[in-house]
């Protein structure tokens, strides 16, 4: 049987492409990797990303450059990765805000949080902590709620932007306590924390990892931790639930690439990420930051992500939050 020349050429072209892709994956990485952290420097996403990426870069043998792309509660940086070439050189150190909350807030999100990414692993979790400026005359959640009820709408709270996890934590506080503390969004958790330290705002939920140095220096006052259990770093600090409000909230962080990322590259990143988190230096760093190393298969992470997206819809509706 005679096969047309064009068909043979096309077949050879496809074969060459597959061969080149396989060779590229086998040699990966051949140049520095750009890790998008869709947050401002100094926030929990940025701090945890750097703690993981430093030892991970050593294992990969190439530099991992953290590229902070804050804005729109992480949507801007996350969308960059969704539209990137899936070659393993543009990755996402994601978090709950742009991946599970923003899709419930914004009508025209330019990406699907599940379908438009090659999700590699859940990386870590860190409890949120409720903070107050030292000038605010409260030392507990109960006292904050009492004060807020006596001054409806006069107190305010900072966040890293509409739809971030720390924004939603304070909205949960409003709903659970039946109070109205006014939202003041900033372009990232770092600027939000700076505003709280400066006394521009009264309260804020933030990741314990980035808030801890400021708590220890007495620049902010911790009222309660948002996780299910007390933190080993602050065992005397009660949880929000122990303080009388029935909710628990913590931040989670993840590693993803664009949809179409070759499986060998995804597998290499997954393996070296787990190895990086298992080093004594990273374990010590995580303990100091009150971060829990998790790690998961891509399938487990995607299942968790679907559940998270579904969970935040009712919360957004109850809080009456609208973002165009």
C-alpha cells in the first residue's frame, strides 16, 4: 500500500514533536523556573512559598524565582499561570483566595480553578490569627464583639483584598457574631499588616506565620487563633471556637502548573517538593512559622479544591459580599 508523502511527513512531524517533548521532560529543568506567588511580599503565601522553593530549587538544580503578582485577591497572578505555556517554567504557588473563594465572588473569572490547571499537590496549611491594634481596648474575642456591638460599623478590619482568605475570615466573624466591622481592602496581606501596625485599621485576620514576629514584638495583639486547635507556638492563645464562635478557618497553599503540563514534569515537581518539605531545615522553618506540611496526590488536591469551591458560595451569600 502506498502512503501519500504528505501523510508520511505529517506522521514524522508528530513523532518528532512527541520525541522532543519527551526529551525536554527528561532534561527538565534546563533553566530557572518562575514561581508566581499571587500575593504581595511579606504575606503568608509569599513567606511559605519561599520556605518551600529554596530547598526545592537545590533538588531541581535550577533557581526558582519568586514572582509576586498581587492584585484582585490573587486573580491576576493566578490567571498568568492559567494562560502560560505548559512547559514547567511558569508555576503557581496558589492559595485558597484565588482558587476557591474568588470564583464565588467574581462573575467573570478568566479561568476555571479546576479545569485550567495541572494541579500538582496541596503543600501546607497555616492557621489564621485574629489580631487587634494595641490601642484598641480589647484583649479577647468576647471583648471585641461587645465593643463592635456598641459601635456598629465604626470599627474596621484590614485584608489582602476582596475575596482573600483573610478577608473571608473577618466576614465569617461578622456573620457568626452578628456584628458589623467594616472591611478595608489592601493590595496584599503585607500592606494590610503594615496598616494594622500603623493603627490605620483596628483589626485583621492574618496567617500566623507572617503575624508571629509582630505579635512577639507587641506591635499587634493576638485575640484568638482560627484553626481547629491551639498553636504550639502560642499555647495560651484560645481558638475562635473556644472564644464562643463556632467556626474554624485556616489558609492552605498549593503547587500547580498550567493545563497540559507534561506528566513527567509534574511528577518531578511533586517528588522534589515532597523531598524539600522533608528536610530538617524546612521542618524547622515550618515549625517556626506555625505551618503544617501536608503534601498530597494531584487527585486528592483536586477533590479538596472542588469541595472548597462549593463551600464558599453560601458564605459569600450570607455575608452579602458582591464584587464585579
